[in-house]
C-alpha cells in the first residue's frame, strides 16, 4: 500500500479516509481491484502457455535465450 500511495502521490491513510467518507469510492476501488486481478491472472495464464523468454548471461555476456 505504501508504494501505491507514493506512486499516486497521496498520503497512505487517504485510502481509508476515502473508504470512510466517499460513498462511491468503495465500489470504484473494488472494481479497480477486480480489473487488476483479472489482468494478473490473464498474464499468468499467458506465461503458462507461451512461456517467457529469458536471456542467460555468463560472466556478463549473453549466452543464449531460454524458454
């Protein structure tokens, strides 16, 4: 939560203030979380099927790509 607050340039406790005082914020926050979770799940499935190419280095020099 701290990293997200810093990235958004708001105080860390502001999220809880909005949850308590803004009637629309909880629903918007839940929807944003659903979208974020779905995006992460989709990427995990994509990587499971397609793999992720990774460069292998030996003594600082590229050796080969690995799936």
